[in-house]
């Protein structure tokens, strides 16, 4: 007599219906390999744990709001010979998340800052951390919208409590009041409590320019961002460079030299 039809409602009641996905295959395997009952049960339990872990990962990746499936394996290190690879691989371990410090990634347009930030974020999600990827513009727009509908505090606390917050394109647009204060408050609340990755086209020495209306506020914000932070510089040609026109000449653009920090 086949017991599986009787097991279906019981497994659903116990919220273990995922076991049904591999039950028949594992049953045949147990018969073929003459496994003990406990070994058969162990296979089913491991299958269920793996399924739940995969489901949780899928949920974390969906909530992370990544632009695309950027990974460290697909990152072209060959274009950036001066990049501190040892630092990048250390960041990939997620140790900085446990340290609750920032990772600051700077470099010209098109050198892979967003790719690298998302790749580290993907790895963090696989390590079990909740991650949120956003641009500076999107971040501040979400706070404005929350303010308009009376949910600012809830949105703000959600951002504060995210274990890894990735802010892309910092300083692309200057921070004006009251958004500069909101950004300062967010960084202040996350300081030494959670990890943050920030990317920017600006040189590190120019980050203060993002606060044109309140240099003192900017200095206080950057002081918290920089304390204990890891710095990564991407110095190379843009991978978005257009193809030369047929029969035309290719004009190169000279880029300034930067020094990598760790």
C-alpha cells in the first residue's frame, strides 16, 4: 500500500509539504541502496533544510532590490590592474559586516563600482545577511515619500536596521536641505551599528562637495562614514566606452591617477 497519499495532508499540516518534492526519489534511493530508516530520514531532513535555505535566499535577494545579477565571478579584474584584489576578496567574506563599518568605493564612471558593490551584496545575502541596494537619489526619494504619507519613522528605522545598506552614486547630485540632514541622521544612526557600502564618482577628497549648503554637517557625516572604513579605488577605462565609428578615429580620454587604499 502506498502511504504517500496519507502523508500529504499530514506534511502540509506540519508545514513540511516541501518533502514531497523529493520523497519518491529518496524512497527509491533508499530501496536501491538498502539504507537504514534513519539514513532515509536524514536525507529527507537535509533536503527540507536546503529547500528552506534556498527559499530564504530568494527572499533576501528579492528584498535587496539589486539592479541585476552581478557577481564577483563576472567582475573583470583584468581591466583594473591597480585594484587591491586582496582587499576585495577579504570584503567578499563579509567580515566587514560583523565589524559594522563602511566600505567606500570610488572611481570614474563605468569602472564597475556598482557591479562590485552588488557582487559583495550578493555574497552577503548568501551568507544570511539582509541587504538593500539603492541609489542616493532613490534613498532620499523614498524618505520624502514616506514623509508625505506619515510613515517616515517606520521607513527610517527600516533603513537604520538593515544589516548591509548599499548606497550607489553618492554625490552624483548635491545634498540640499532637508535631505542633507536626513542623510546625516541615517549615517549617524547606523554608525557602529550596521555596515554600509557607498560608491561615488568623486575622489575621496571631494566627498565634502556633496554638502554644498552645510559644510559642517557634511564634515560630521563624512567623519562617521570614514571612521574604520575600507577604501577601494577603481582606476581604469570605462567598460561603457562607445565603439569607434566606421572609418573614424578613436579619441582617448586621459584619466587621473589615483592611489588605492585599504
